[in-house]
C-alpha cells in the first residue's frame, strides 16, 4: 500500500469577508487533525500552499498552521507555489517527504484570500501565472490567454460555443449539491450561450459564464505512511501520481492541445499498477475556464483531439455517465482560491471514495482521478486515488 489520505477539512469557498489567510489555515488545520483523530504532536511535517503574488501582505505563511496547535512548533514547515497547481504541489511535497523516510504523517494546507483586492489588482496578480514577456500585456489578463487558446481551438476544430456552455451548465448544476461551493445556483443553456449584460464577453470567445471566479477559501488533508494508514478509521490510497512541467510560453506549444496534461495522465496510469481511464469512477479536473475542461477530456484520453464535445454529446461526463467530471461543481462553480484548489480537489475526491460526499456522491465510487493545472498547461499534476476503507 502507498501513502493515504486519512483526514480532511474544507471551508466554504466564496467571498469570505470575515476571514484572513491565517484564520482560514488555522480553521482547516484544526478540523483536519480532528477528522483524522490526531493532534499536532502526531504530525512530522507541514506543507502549505499559497500562491499570493500580491493577494496577501502575509507572504511567509508556512508556520501559520502552528497557531491551530502549539505542538506543531519546531517541526519542519514549507510553503509551496506553482501557480494554480500550488495546492497539488504541496500534496506532492508531502508524499515525497513520506517516501524519503523523513516522516510518517504530513499535514497539507492550501489557502487563498482573493476577494478583498480590486478587479484590476486580481487581474494583475493572476497575470503572473502567464509568460509575462509575451502574454502579460493582454488587456483581459490571464482570461485573455485562455480566450486566445479557445479561439485557436475553434479555428482548428470548429466553433464549440455550445460545448463550453454545456460545461458551465453541468458544473453549476453539480455545485447545487456541494455545501462548500461558491455558486449554488443553476445557469441555463440559453444564458451561457449568449452574451448579455449579466454574461458579458470577457475575452472572446469566453464570456463570464466560462470563467472561474475570484474566491477565498482553504482546504487541508492529512497524509500518512501506509503503516499508519492501516490503523486509521478511513484511508484513501495514492495509487499513483505524476507531475510534469511544459514550456512556459504558449508560443512554444500547440495552442489546441494540453500536451503536458496528456503526458501527466499517461505517466500516472503507467505507474498505477494496471489501472486505465476506464477504471476511474470520476475525475475532479481543472476547469479554470470551460475551454480548459473541454481540452482536458482529450488530454486524459476520453476522446481524440478536437472531439471533446463528444463527451458531452454522449453524456459521459455528467453524473450518471461513464466518467463524471467535476461532480463538485469544479473550479467554475465550486470556486478557485488558488492555493486551496489542488488540496480541495484531493479532499473532495477522498470524500467521494469514502462515501462521505453527500449530495455530490457518485454511487459506488472506488477509484478517482485528480488533475490540477498551473498556468496554461504548464504545471500538470495527476493523482489516482483508491479507497482502502
């Protein structure tokens, strides 16, 4: 058996005006330790995900979880950052820590506080996740980078406005059953298809309904060595993980494919001991923009390139389909507090596999996939998780 998630915690995502980065981290640390039946004294190392880049004046957060439990003091704690994959970078750091024999129990905390900055400030902070030399001048910021990708995809494979709209509709419908989601309201297809005062064009061809929101929130997981996990009340095993980075400039890559994501999925399956896409019960995937989810269907091998729309046409990615994607509502509707996102995806996947996902639950889920992406397909993390108990 490999290391396992044995506990988790998750705040609601949204505009949390009464919270700070510190209060969010302390809250999920307390709740995750309690969920795993542990105290800070049991933890050997802490791994913190915070993107920041101007969102918070507090840019040295690694010891903030110590305020939840003083017995964490004098133990190693490290801050991770890898753009929108920051949370998964922290998860993988914890796995490496355990694999290296440096500890047996790791606390992973991801958080971000974004809603207090101005829209221009948020755009500027997020711009840092692009290749600044070539891409930062786009008037729509990072959304503009993905807008250009969507335009290139449409030029090569045909207009798929309807596919993007259906992804937004699907994920908002799923978020209705997620108590942690920022948006618990449904959007209809007509609204998502058409530009309107309530759904303006952000970066052609992407409208507001195609974009994940500015969010606050935090999540935490406790990861344990197999020997520890065998005696835990619940255990979700990392069957395999993969992390690959691609070129930072979009100009050096095919704009119509997420090649780094495809390589990460391939390597994760190769390392899983015989699992394939058909064995997954669900996937939590990185839908920072609807075009990203559409292209991720192709990257994971669900459809050939240019045919991601077929996953929607055939109903495969809806709840009840052969591979539900983003039953949580995804980044699009659950929210996208950057440092928390990857940790949240792992926590939600663990909930699914332990049968504790409430209204989000995929019946009979046994194996799940997580794909978290930093930048425009630059940092790519895949985890394949399996319930042990």
